[in-house]
C-alpha cells in the first residue's frame, strides 16, 4: 500500500477541513511547494491535492498554482476539486498532473466520465465516491458532500466497469481523527479485486495504516494526522509498505 499525504488548498494555502465544512478550517502552511518537498524527503511518491476553492465553486479555481506545483515537484500529483469537463481534465494532464479525480461529473453525466476513461486511460482518471453510511449501506453524496445522490456505491460503480482507481471517503470520519472505516474498505476491495482502492477519512495513528494495508487497499490518503504531527510521513510510508 502507498501513503498519499493530502494537501487541501484554499487561496494557495494548505488547510484542512472537518467533514468538508468550510466553516471549520485550520490553516497549516502558506507554502504548498515547501510541503511537497517535505513529503518527498519523507519518502512519499505521490500526493493528493484538492482545490477546495474549485470544489466549492464547481469549477477549478487554482489551475495556475496546481500547474506550478506539478512542474516544480518530483512527486506524482493526484488532483481533485471541481473538475467537471474534458477541457479541465486536459489542462491538468497537460500541466503534468499524474491523475485527475472525478466525482460529481461521474454522478451527473456517466457518459462523459466513460469518455474520459476511454480518452485518457484508466490510469489517469480516479473516480471519487464520498459516502455516508445509512442502515449499513454506503450512500454516495455529491456536490461537495452537500447533496445525496440516492444511489449506493455499488450502483454507481456498476456504471463504470473501466474504472481502475477508486477513491472512497467516509464523510463522517474525514478530518475527525477517529479511525478509518476499515470494514467498508475491506468489503470494497473484496468485491472489486481489479480496482485499486484509495481509502480516505479518519486515519489518526500508524495502527490505522496497518489495518488499511491488511484490507488490500492500494493507497491510503492521509491529511490531518500528518499535519497535526501524529506521525511523520516517513513513519507513515514505512507502515503503509509494511
């Protein structure tokens, strides 16, 4: 399993939100390039970057910054946040981004998502599904977690047999440092062995990474635990690798 440190960007600043709530923002750094350098020094190979301004606006707002980070960092960048068109995907990939994360577009326009997977290949596109657990079902939320789609994770995945990278966030656990939903991630890995699952939400300590690695998840996205110095990137990378 790989560790992906996460950077959430608002106005070029590195922040973290609690459960996606913009009213509960904590700023950690004003220099994302320096943060990338620190992550690389700790042994990270990939980083998950989120344009929160773009996520809130429904269209990317920090493309110039993301392009600069992709051009100046040796790390592979996976970028999310308001990407809802082919042109926006093309801009990011042309800038050197390794993978582009698609969430709301996949739910609102499955044919466009399928076309992106076919044009750029399944290794360049990550499907992101943010879920709330309701009566034991993983129900998918959309539009920055503000709306429910009325569909389960399994129903949505059925639309995209070509997906190779799947990012799953348990909304209730995101930014809360209460531990990941290991049972959910394990169930997804078991049901979809051909998909590289990225587990997001709740990692608080190194033992959480051990538990996620045991599920067979391909990647663990960790934000707050690293920014709050619960453990170092180097320690996280080592536990992710096992």
